[in-house]
C-alpha cells in the first residue's frame, strides 16, 4: 500500500514540477490554459514568478515529504493546494463557475485528499502498527498450524488405539 501512495504522490510532484517549469520557461502556455488574457511584461513576469513558484514549491514539498522523517512536508503541500482551492471557491461565489474552474477544483480537492492520505499512510506509527499486525497474523498462523499438527497426532493415536483394541478383541475370541 505504501508504494502505491508513494507512486501517486511522486506523479503529483512530477506534474506540479512540469507545470511550474513550464510557467517559468513558457508562461504563454499557462496564460492560455488558465484563460489569463493578454499580458504585458509585468504580467508575464508575475506568471513566471508566482505561478512557477507555486507549482514548483508545492511539487518539491510533496517530493520531500516522501523521504523518511519528512512526511510533514506533505501537509505543507496539501495546505498550498487547499489555499488555491479556497481562492477558487471565493471566485466561484463572486464570479461564477466555468468548466475549467470546476476541473481545477476537482483536481485540487483530489490532490489535497491524496497528500493528507499520504501523510497518514506514511506515518511511522502506522508502519509499526502494520508490522505488529503482520507479526500477530504470523503468530495466529503458527498457532493454527500447531493446533492442526496436534489434532492430526491425536487422530493418529486414536486410530492406533482403536486398531490395538480391535486386535486385542480379535485375539480374545476363541478359534472355532
């Protein structure tokens, strides 16, 4: 399970890093994607700096959160995406909803859920609990195997005793 969540967070990180680098190197792609309209030099600079920094920072935070002892970074990334979602929600209330905004909000909600779930799943306490569960399951299996072995031995002893009793009865019968 942990490798699946790590893979999903890694994909999230890669996506955000690609978008962030794209914002810095080719801001026109984000201008079109986010319907930002015609931008002057200042606007393009803001897209490079602000949007690039947001996506790269969030992607790097999520990536750092995958390292042992660094899972709290996942919450930082989740908070950044949750703030973006909040900004969109305020926009929906004041300006209305479009298909692009709905799509972005769905992606952001899923991203927040993924990052918070990753934080919980990658908990060192959870790993300890899972290890304890595995050990308990191994103990239960060992005990079940032992009980099965003892039951088989008891059945063998009963069969041997019955065979001996039958032999003794047969020997006690007079030969006619």
